[in-house]
C-alpha cells in the first residue's frame, strides 16, 4: 500500500514538473525572450532580491556622489593658496593656460597684471613673518575688492600676484595696474601695534593665443611703466 502511494506521489510530482515546464515555455516568445510577466507570477523571493539590489544601487549611487563631491573639494583645496583667499601658483597657471586656449579659439580680449610686493623680505626680518603674512593678506583683500568677480587672482610667488583681466586691452590693463599699485602704496598695515608701509610694483600685458604661460608672466613683470614705489 505504501509503495503504491509513493508511486502515485512521485507520478504527481512529475506531472506538476511537466506542467511547470509547459507554463514556462508558454511565457516565452519564439525568439526565447520572456513575454510580459504577470506580477502575480513573481514570487516574494524574487521581489525581495530586486528590492535588495535596488537599495544597494541607491546606496552605491549615494557613495559615488559623496566621493565626487569630496574629490572636487580636494581639487579646490589643492588649487588654493594656503595663506590667502586666492589661487596658488598651480591653480593660477592652470587658469592662465585655459585663458590662452579660449583666446586661441574665440579671440576675446584678455590681459594679465603682475603685482610685486616690494620689501616683503625686509618686513619679515624686521617685524617677523606674522607681519609679512598680514601684509600679504591685506594686499590680497585689496586686489579682490578692486577687480571684477570674473577676473582671476593668484599668488604666483612668495611676494608676487597675478591677475587675469577678461575683455581688457593692454592699455586698460596698464591703467588698472597703475591704480592698484597706487592704492597699495597708500596703505599702512597694522599688525600687533606695528605699522608697516606697503609698496608695490605692477605691470601688465595683453594675452595672445601664441603665448605660453611663462612668457605672459615674464612679460607682465617687465612691463613696469606703471611702477609705484
């Protein structure tokens, strides 16, 4: 009796398996692709796996966005001067290179101003590096307040600054350089009760498509008709 029942159960399982196979085949088109699925045919296990995968994708997407933001922050920090709220030499030279490429393609006007803070070494020796840092911070603040938001300022050496002026001719840049040097020379920086006079030399040059970044900086540094002591 038990043997007969076992055979009947086995036969029932085989029939169920063949029925399931026929059902699965019926769900496929002639090319083998699955036809539209009825949600009722999707098991809870499959739904659970899909939800887990979806959650994981969302999690990875969030991590990727955070990583991209952090990378952008680190790149920005790598281009900023460690002391002043302006670009460092690396960041400024990169922007200057981009400016040259833009001029080469679209031919807009642009110019470069070079500002040299005179006597910074003597200030450091006489009053300490804190006084020298205060002078540099004051110069950077005055440069930023004088130029447009679209212009780009960078510290290209210990006591030298560069400014990229968009839509400016060389003559306009020279006048701007003379104004900046005059304003800086008229200022006195006070640091812990010590009054330090600021002197500067400023020069300017137009930026051309055939220039290199080093050529432009060198040319602006030697065009000091607008020097003020």
